[in-house]
C-alpha cells in the first residue's frame, strides 16, 4: 500500500465549520513558468507571499507571525496576499511566469504538477537531516515529488472517525465495536433496526474532491493504492473495487444517508451536529464543531478516533497536508527560505496550535500543547502514523475529476463498481499519456 512512513501527524483545532470543505480543483495549463530565471539574492529585501485565507491559520495569525519574523529579520519585509482555496491553485499557476510570488502555499495534491512544470523550487539541499526524523512522516510527504522536497510542511491534516457515543450506547455498542469498517456497518444496522436514527452514517460523497478523500481512506483500509509502479492509475481491481463496493453496499442497505451523494464535509458535520448522523469521517475540526453549543445539539456526545481498519488491519488517513514553497522565478530565494524556516518552525507552530496543528513529533508529547485539544491530539497522533496519498501525478486535477465522475456513477447506480472504475482508470490514464 502506498502510504507515508509510520509517523504522527496533526489535528486542526480552530477551523470554521464551512471552511473545511475540500472542493474540486480547476485544471489550468502552464506556459512560460520554467525552472530558471530566479535567484538566491542576498537574503534581504521584500518578499511577496501567497496564502490561502480559509482554514488553518487565520489572516490575523499569519499577520502576527510576519510581524514577529520581521522583528527578528529587519532586513526582510514580507507582503502577504490571501486568496480563497478555490482560487489558490490557479493564482499560483498564472503568476508563476512573472515570478510574482516568492513564497506560495501548497495543497498536498499539487507538488507533482508544480514541480514537473518548474513552478516551484527544489529545496532538498536546504533540508537539515534532522528534519527527516523530527518531522511527522505524513507531513514531510506533502511537498515531496520523486524523492525531492519542493517545500516545507505547514499544517498536516487527515480525516478522523467521529461517532455519537450516546447513540451507540443505546444498542450496547462502544469504541471497540467501531474499530473496523465491518464493525461500523454492524453497529449502523443495530442503530437503524432500533430506530435510533434513520441513516446512521453520512459521508462527503458529492461529486467533488471530498469524494476522492473519502474513497482514499477506504482504498487504504482495504490495502490498496491509487497507482502502480509505472505511475498509472490502477484502482479497477482488488482493493479499489472492494472499497467502492463497500460504499455502495452501505447505501443499498440504508445504512448511509442517501443525501451523502450531495454532501460536502460541512454538510456531514451539520448532520451530526443536528443529531441526524451517528457516525462520519471528517477533518479534525469536526470535534470542535460538535462541542460548540451555538451550532450543535450533541455537545459532549461525540467521540473521535483513528479511522476504522479494513480486513487486513490497515487504516491510513487521507493526506490533507499543506506546505510552503518557493517560486522558481523568485529573485529573493534566500530570504524566502529564511521566512519559510521561521513559519514552519516548531516554536511558531506550537504557539499557534489552536489554529493549525504542528509538523513536529515532539509537540505531541508536550502537555502544554496537547491540552489545547486532547481528544483530537490523541486520535491524530495515531492516525498520523500512516497516510495515503491521492494520486501523485502531474495532472492531478484531470485525474481527480475523472474519479469523481465515475465514483458518483457507481454510488448513484448508473454503473456497477467494476465498470465505473474501469472507466475511471481508462479516462485518467489516457490523460497521462
């Protein structure tokens, strides 16, 4: 199975309910980016940094980080720009030829594309050897491509499993009963038969990136991977088919809310908060939302754990990490690296841990850090031991869109799982030629 090395990863403690939805990305061609034209500079000057303005660190958090950095580095000025996640990919691409941004904020699904097209800089030589053992393995992979690093992790994340412990107790079930996906379905059937909730499970299965994330976790649980040794999509056999059959079975048996095929993550979050859902996969901030009395009717009732395991005991979370990278056309790369080193440092990430969790393994053993969100830290510390990457291909957007369409075709009964995945693989691999 293609997972990241066994290490631990983060928990997002302060993200708003609506901000966590992972949406489909827009494909965009790149012209004129190249890998040349940049320069190290003398480590001083003004650098321009492009950030995502939703989820994780807030604009005020980043503003405070920049202020502290500039105080420690008076010869460097940082000018930040913030855009919505949906605009971030294309903003990076369209600004690359002009070298507009020295530092850019990356999603884990973009390094293959940006590195192969010369949009971001290989910074492997800058990585201290200690980082490879001191940072979480799942985080490290967020800016890695073909064995090289094209950025530094800045906010690892994965989907965890949430369940309403009060509902489960009514049918005599507890945490041990939902450690596997088979166990989840068995408990869901008990809940449904007892009339506790009409549809015990909800998912983020709208035709969007959210669907690929949920499928990724199940694919990993069944022992599969997205690509073969040649880098081609290979989910139309074995574990890939079994994972999709599991998804369809949960719908056919009335255990999954049929509205899941229209849901993004904030919808499943709201459904659980309203007491309509007993179990779900979602990002770490869900736990905070479920315990916010202004939006939740189930305060104190929800537990969070690592993802349930598949038949072979595998239970990787989907890698949802972010990173900071240097634009290849930047003429201030030395100053940009100083800034990235500071922003991603253990001390800074620990200071802002209530907004976004840390890349550093040591932080997960610091009581003053983990006390900010102990339940999520405990679950995330285990979930980060292994994570599955979505297809690490240069044209990820096209591949993801093919997956979204065909996964939905199977879930809606338009095609059987085997045919849907055959078609997804054919479309995706044709785009890789």
